[in-house]
């Protein structure tokens, strides 16, 4: 029987302990595992059961991986110590020196930094294609190993046609690797649209409480196993308690995201009419350049709103300094609302030209909407912008 996303988020991948009947997965606080026989040890080493040595796998990892795979409709998934580690694992598994990677220019700054390191240190060639120049994507993909994309993008919330990107990549013999962090599997399932691998920073909405670091990759079993091998070799493993926290957070993902998206949509409309705001980017608004595509692919605008302050960088910085309820922090996806200035956080390590290619200007504010009351968020932003309604 096919389950809905809310049911899968609660029950998918859960490990029931018959010894005591615990309603939630136990935390297996161990670095290694003992075996009654050598045959048992070898079976665990082959992956026929969870638990061998924690760098290789762990029951708490397995529970999270099964839940993430179920939410994405994937054959398999693998957990890493952070979102960046997850993407690095994909690169380590699928790319060799001399290979070409094509990436959409609109990427999280940390992803671009990692790709830059690959180019400088390991002889990997990287070419960026801005969203405004997708017409040359087919030419750029000739001879490429990977196409790297994300959506909605950080921080401009651009929405991309995953199926069209997958078709272009596959026609050139490349694989599409898609960062789905902002959408989560609740709003978008890239694998069903043709992506080969999907990865997300579990630090954000999947965990949902700003208390852990993690990353997940899902896709076909053969590809995921190659990524899992990279995790074993390079050692970018999470901690059992972190995995347990992540599993717990994922159980409420659907409910949290529904409430946060509803508040974000109302807040985006309020910001669009505010005298202190020059422009708002939110996929749920008709003014967004990808609104029609967002309605078709996402069905919701999501929980992040980006806006430009009237008065430029000084006004954006003053807003960040004056908020009282909203936190000024370089992350997102938690139950508390957080804002950041991308030019100083997510895209700080890019050059001005690279930021311009992503549409990141000095006056931008990225607002991750939490579970607070809408009126309280409006009041806080209003006083921080120095204007009364």
C-alpha cells in the first residue's frame, strides 16, 4: 500500500526494538560491534545487517537513511556528517581528475567553494551556466561527467525544471546531481523527475531544530553504494545521537513545513507592500519570475523569503542588528525564524562577479520562517526597519 508523505515521515525507516518495545529507535552509543561468530562478522561487513564498525554503518544511520529514501521514493540513501560532506561524497564517488562538471551558476556559495577547490587542487574542470543562459546548456554539457543544480536556489529562490535538466544531462551522457535542501522531499522529489542523485543538508529543515549537522544522498542503489564507499574511505560520518535527533526531527517535517510555508506566504505578501522593502523573491508570489513553474512543481512557495531593503546594504545591516524575535544567524530551516545577509554569510567567499552571476546583491536579506505567530514576525520586522504600519 502506498503511504502519504506524513505517514512516511513518521513511520518510514523506524527501528522497533522487540527487546523492550520502545516506541522510538534506541540510540546505539557504540563505535564498534561484537559478533558471535566470524560468519556473522563477515555478513555485517558485506552490509547484510546494520552494524559492523560505525564508520561503515550503524543502526541509527540505517533508520535515517531508510526514512529519507522512502520520502524520496529512492532505492537507497546514505547519511553524512554535514550537507557539504554529502556533496563532497558525491564528487569523490563519481568524479576523477580531468573530468568536467557543469553547474548552474545559481548555487549555494559553499557548493561553489567546494567545486572551486576541486578545480584548483584536483584537476577537475568546472563550467558555470547562469539561469539566463540555459540555451547554451546542451553545448556546455558535451563531454561532462555531472550536471549540478539546486532549486529553489539559495538565496534567490529560483525554481528550475528538473525534468528538462535531467533530459539535457542524460542526452550528453552526464548524471544530474540535485540539491533539494530548500524544497525537501515534501515539496519536490527530483528523482521522480529524472535526477540521478538528490542530496540535502539535513542541518536545515530535515532536522528542523538548529541542533545538528548532517547531510543525506539518495538515488539508485548502485550509485548510492559508490557514495557510501566514499564515506567509508574519507570518514565523513555522523554521530549515532545526531542520527537519532535527525530521525526524530524528520517525523514532524511535513507538519512543520506546512505551517512555516503558510506563514512565509503571508509574510511575503506583507513584505511586498512594506515601504522599507524594495523587492521580494518568493516562489508563491505572482511577481516571482518562476511562479508558474513553482505552482506546477512545488505546489507551495516554501518556508524561505528573500527581499531587498530600500537603502542598500546599510539598511539590510541595520535590520539584521535590530531584530529581536528573529535571529541573525547564517543558517535556516529551524523552528525559530532566522535571517541572514547572503553577501556576508552563504556567499561571502565568492567574488563580486560570482555573486552577481547568482543575483546576490548587498541589500539582500534571506529570511527562514519558523513557527512563530505571523503578527509577531511582522511586528518585529516592522520595528527593525524603523517604520510603523
